[in-house]
């Protein structure tokens, strides 16, 4: 199906559901930032050698990006 064919499926989403989706994304993004700042603090406290926190940042960041796309790409 083309994008235009399925866009009408989300036209009737209640505002409450959209707000819930946005809150869920905001919680996900906030936890992402806090946990990764903590990992960077551990890295710095351990001597700041090889920047290993990049791997969880990239992996989890991909998930956060997909979550953002799914949340905010819904046509209003």
C-alpha cells in the first residue's frame, strides 16, 4: 500500500491517544538521556579511555528515533 492509502487510518485517533503516545515518547527520551549521561559519567570516572558508551547510545538511540518517528509522523 502506498502512504496515501493508509493515511486515513490514523485520522480518527482520539486526542487522548495522541497525547498518551507523546507522553510515552517523552518518558522514553528522558530516560534515554539520563541513563546515557550516567554511562558517560561511569566512563569518565573509569579513566576516559575508549568511549564505550557510544554503543548503547547508538543502539538505544535508534530505538528512540523509531519511537519518535512512530509518535510524530502520524498525520494530524
